[in-house]
C-alpha cells in the first residue's frame, strides 16, 4: 500500500489535468497551430503541475522512502497513465482502426513522441524530488 496509494494519487491528478488540458489543446489550439505546436504549448503546464504533485507526494511520504521506492511510485503511475490512455483510445478510436493500432499510431506521431518524452519525465519526477529533498552526501565524512 505504501506504493499503490501515492502512485494512484499521482496518476489521478496527472490524468485529470491532462484530460482537461488535452481537451483545450484539441478543441482550441490544434485547429489554430497544429498538433505538434499545441502539444508543445501544453507540456510546460503539465510538467510543472506533475512536478509540484511529485514533490508534495515525496514530502508527505517523509523520510521513509528510498530512491527505489520513489522510482517505483513514478513508474507505477506511468503504467497507470498508459493503461488509462489505452482505454481512452479504445473508447474514442476511429471506427476504421482497432484501438491498439490507434494508440500506437498516436504515439508514433511527432506530438505523440513529445508527449511520451514528457511522460518519461513524469515517471522520474518522484525520484528527482526525493533526491533534491535529501541533503547531499558529504564524501569527506564517510569514515
């Protein structure tokens, strides 16, 4: 439970924000500037939000987390996010394309690759937040 609850919270906030911002991106930005520029405009907001959420989750965890635990939380949230996006693709996929094909076609496009790279950062944010929270280890005091 020490892994699942924080991962689920991290995923849920990111998915909800992504759904909201993604709707704005698709309906407002994409028609005006195209999918790649619209995705590039959305990402700083998503990355800032998920960074703040990752920091809050790590702060709330206290001193009990190891780097391995923080990475497991980020990777678990990433897997949840991919599963949710696959389910969403199945619901809204074009009728001429199987859902899995639509999902991978979206990832193969430049805007999909940019989004996937940002999701990779999302997966690493809990680990980075933990590392930045911990005081640096002073090698001169190892003895």
